[in-house]
C-alpha cells in the first residue's frame, strides 16, 4: 500500500510538471499528452510490482529525467546533486583521470579524442573508439556522467577499459593508471629551419596567450616559408579561445555564428584586422579526433580561403551546451544552440571535410616528420 501511495504521489507531481511545461506547446494535442502520462504511470507501477529485483524509485526517476534529455542529443544530460558538485570541483586545465574527451553514441561511450601525453593516449586509445566495459562493468545502459564517474578514481590507481574499434573484430583491453591531467595546450617548434609547427592540444583559458607567444618566437626566423597548425586529436574547449585563435590568422570576415531557439544565443563573431603570420601559407591538420572548437577554427580558415585543410573529416560536434542549475542542487547540461561556419554550414554530425584527404598511417598518433605521414606531406606542400 505504501508503494502504491508513493507511485501515486510521483505520478501527481509528474502530471503537474508535464502539464505546466507542455500546456502551451501541446494545447491541441492534450488528449495524446494525457495518454502518455497515463502510460508512464502504468509503466512505473508495473516496474514496482513485477520487476525481478526491488528498485530504488529515486534512481528510476533520475534515469527517466536523463532519458528525456538523452533522447534530444548525445550531449544533453542530467546531473544529480552529487555528480554536479563533483563536476564543479574540477579545476581548469587540471583534473584527475585518463585524459580522454568522451560522448555517448548508441548507448555506449564514444571517445572524441585522447589528449596528448596523457595515460589514455600513451596506452593507445584512439578517437572513435567505443568503451563498452569499465572494470568489467557493462557501460551500455549507463548515463554519460555515470560512465565518467566509473573512470574517475584516486591518482595512481589502475582502471581496465574494454574498447571496440571500427574495422577490428577483437575487443581491445587497456589497463591504464590514473593521473593528474595537466594540459599544456600549445607545443611549437621550427621544422627544417623554415616551417613553423604549432600543435594545439586543447582550447583552455591560456591557449591563445601561449600560441601568441610561440608565433612571436617563430616569426623572428627570416627563412620562414609557412606554418602548420596541428588540430588533430584536439577535442575542443572554450568558444572564446576558438574565436581568438581563428582571428590570429585572419584580417577580416566572419569566424562563426551561433543560432538557437532563443534570440539571446544568436550571435556572429568576426575577425579583426591583423594577421599575426602576415599572410604566410598555412596548412591545418585535422582528423576525426578534432572536435568542437577545433572544427570552428578549421572551418573558419577553410571558408575564408586562408588555409588548406589536410587529413581526415572532423568529429562533428557543432553544438553549444549550457549548465542549468536545478532546485534540488543538481543540474542539466542542455544544448541551447549550434555553431555555423561562415558559409552557413552546420558542423553537427557532419564535421569539416579536408581539402586534401590523407588518412594517418600506423596504429598510434605521432608528431614526427619521419613517421607522421600527414605532417610530412604538409611540409612538402609548403616547400612546393
């Protein structure tokens, strides 16, 4: 009897909430809406009575809320108060874990990209890998935040992840030791005393300042014939940094626009005068681990005819998420707008297609002119 009352209470709360939310949008379809609410109540009751094990009703409701959000897109999700609090304790540019950017696809965790020089990258995890088990625990059916929590743990402890990779029949098992992840977002060097190589690993608060300093150093070389901007396996980061870094190589023109249902999120961003490399030839390296902010930079430079893109089609994450706090001290991560390139094209689920398609050779990502076929090709292209 107590469980029945509990379910009725839940149903009543949900009914009021659903009606408040949907009353205007679904005024003409109210009968169908009531039918769905009745169905939801019936399913809850059946679970409570018939499921093989006793269930935690609070967890079921969290899963239901998350299910609504996950049905919208892979990037929207619910964070209960505990998970939200933990996410706020992460410091910018430094966090504990494996060093991978992930999303959800078809109910499993998909690797957007491993971050350079992190435990995941050194172990051989690649962009596009699907994580199906974490420490022998099935991932399918879990939320993205639940999977993230499973991968987190004390620094120095080990974790085992089972990965499925496209084109490889047998699952790969990686045993990885957790570390504090400190991201140095920019690596730069002069290749053959004539090509400026700029490797951008992420877009955090200091990326544009670091990149600006490295460009200033390289620009002192009078034999410089051009630059390679390497955005491979860069999972993205701050939109503001993507705009600043795109502007480094442009004199004018649109960089990116954002559009959503609300006018307040509709914005256009333009370059200011001042190309920091004075119009020198620029080649941008991309692969399917280049996502979000990386795609904005690559797409803007391609659309404005400022750079040649070389490599593989990018990941295709072209949306903006906002963290919206809730009354229960949890939060939702909700997609509020999408990115659009100067050409008007959306990046979402499409990505940016390179001008010159060259797949990377070998099993592991490298940055070496001898073993890195994409970088080697770019240097030869600049040299003519």
